[in-house]
């Protein structure tokens, strides 16, 4: 499976603001990687683009 880089907004503290952070997800294609991130972090906190970083 390929690895994709996606930017998500992660909370700094329990009630604090969210800051963008890049994560790596293994998936078969970019759409699947975005769907995995949406499930883990919530679609409202995921930038809906994935960049392939390796095979």
C-alpha cells in the first residue's frame, strides 16, 4: 500500500484551539486515505487533499 500525507486539525489541549498537523496514512489510493482520516479525525477537521509520499 502507498503512504499519503494529509493535513488535519489537532487540538492543542482539551478546550484549546486546533492547529494543522500533517499525518501519514497507508491506503490503496488518495480517496481511501481521505476517508480513513475523515473517520479518525472527523471530516470537518480534515483538509480534503492527500499527497502520495511513497509506494
